């Protein structure tokens, strides 16, 4: 049997999945990883823990199917007849960065999470160049992206400075660190999607931009080489398995069901929430939305307009801790069903993403209510921020006719229904809500036309406002006014 191996390195866990030739999951392995919040703006992970987690889940999968490479044992054992892994793909968190020693392979810094905003004050000096930066890179000036984080590492971490002086420094997106430790020969490579989130990469040339590098003071020497999303990256160390696709997690999720239908907005509801609308081979630039690549080879690319909400699952976790309301996943549907008219929650967890791009006021509730009502308000605020992005896209004449949801929060029927009611669009939740791995597998396997769509587990049609969730549109308008 010919299979595709996927490593999905996310914010809270690293997973490995094996897909068969029809695109169905055969087996999975998972290992949780930590996240340290030193403050609201300083959020880190342990690079060595992430490296070890990749090795661990890979070893579990290969051991389960009887293909144990040298990274886990000295020789293959009990290989199943006719069982082979034809290719592999990797997906990682976007906008997270790390520095390491290219000679010893040892991390020289923590991973600065995509949620980290520690360099916000430093970055403000470039506000006058914000339009020029966005024209080149497709992203607004923001400390969530990698440029200011890489500069912070150079300015504040002694080991990074010493390695730079000695020619031993490697740094860049987390994807490049994972590939360096995963592949035979330790190449220094990064895909287009993850390179773009450094804000040092140019949309037109699909490479590091000399003007941006000079502006932010980031040397090109320690950065990985940029290559297409679908590319022969090399072979997994100790195996004969080629890595044929690398992507950012949200970009890969676009392809969970293969090539998306026109007018479909792909929404992932995880720690953050992201809405991507494919624009095909059209590269559309927008003042407040993000332009990015979801797929590329040596000759072509698939583009999207993207909106981002920093506080999705992160906002619910913050609120649950403040209110002592218990596990969000266990109670979210109950809260939503029991609270048709909650107060407002001004959701600035992690700062306001698109289309606002500012820190925002401190997160707070407007109006009274018990813990269930306040948690419902937080859930609604996520939908309100998503809808603000959708309205911005529609104003730019990008059609959105339906939503396709993935991610942990998408398991909530009540949240899906409320999104349909708010937007007036159908909401589709496929049976596989973890879309990143399947989208990466589809790309790594060469975009096979024969992979069937998974069964649609649920479809939610809009209900008239004034019914179960009466006043939803009115609360949305009050929410926007509060942000303004």
C-alpha cells in the first residue's frame, strides 16, 4: 500500500498522520507541547521540545507500520509486505520564529510564538513605510510577523549575537528549524507560505526582499533559502521518504477537501481564527486584508485574501480562567444554547487583527450576565471579528457564498449555527474538522483528483434574526461601534 506521511506541528501539539492512496487516515500519533505566557505580549515555546516531539511522533508512526529508521532504531524491523511511504509533507505554525546554531543544531533562543508582540514599540518607527511594506509583502505592519521578532533576537539574545559574529547563526520561521532537524544533510530551507509571514519576503519575486531586509536590519546570511510549497525538500533522515510539500497550517487547510469551490470562505477556529478566500491565480492586494500564497510550484501559485482574528480559542481560555467557568470544550454548546442575548465582549486578546490592526482596549465585557452569558459573549465576539473581515472582503468585490469550518471550536453546533445566522451564509462542517494535515497530504501527494470529499457531517442554514439568537445583528453593530 502506498501512503503519504504528514507532520503537523501546531501551537499545542505535534502530530503525525498516515494517509492512504485514497486520502483516508490510516493512523495517527500525537504529543502535546507547552506554551509559556510570560505576559500578554511575551509568548514562547521550547524549540528543543518541539524538535523532540517531531522525532517522537514520527517514530511512533514508523514503529506502528513496521518501518523503523535509524532515528529510532539501528535497522528496520518487521516491515509489512507491500507497505511503503511514497512521500511526506510538513505543516507548521506560521509567524513563529527561532534562532539556532547551524553547527551544533542547538536552539539559541526560545521559539517566539506567532502570538508574541514584544517588539510592538520598536516596530512603530516604520509606520510611515507601512503602505510600501504591504505593497511588497501583502501583510500590514504588525509585531505578530517575524521581522521584528528576528530583529529582537539579534538585539537582545547574547548567544544569537555571538553566533552571528562567528558565522554559525541560523534563524527564521519555525518551519525551517523543523526541516533542518528532520531532513538528511540538515538543509536550510523554507517554503513560500512560511517565508511570507516573516514580512521579509516579496510577493512578486517570491524571495527575500533586499529593501525589507535592509529596512528591518535583518541579515540575509542566517536566513533559509526560499523554495516553493510543492518542492523536493530532501529525504527524512534515516529513511528513503522524500518531503514533497511544506506549508503554513492555515494555508494548507484550504485544501482539506481538495481544490475549494468558488465563493467558499475557509475558516479555521483554533487558538486564533483565520478566514481565507481563494482568488486563484489572481494576486489581489488590499489595504487591510492579507494577501498570501496557499500553494506554489516553480511556475505558478494559488493566492488568497485572508483575515485574521488573534483571540479565538485563546480568548475563550482567557475568559474561562478569569471566570472559573470550567473546560470550554465541555460547556460551549450549553452556554450558547442557554444564552440567546448575551452582553458584549470587547475581544482584544492578542491585539486586534484585520481589518483593524491595532492593540485595542483591554479586553472587557459591556453589560451584565452570569458566567455562561459572559462566555457566550466571548464566543460571539469571535464571530463578530470574522464577520468584520467578510464584510471587508465583500466590499472589495470578493464573493463569499458559504463557509467551510475546521478546527477545535468548529465542533460546536451552536457556534456554527450562530455564524450562519450572523452572515446569512450556509456553514459546512466536514467530518474531518482538523483540516491542516489533510490539506498538506493532498499537496504532498501531487493534488490527486481522485481523492473524494469526506462526507459532510453537518450543514447549518441561516435562521432569521429575531428568532433563537434575536438581536445578533444589532449586537454586531454595537460591537463594531465599541471598537471604533
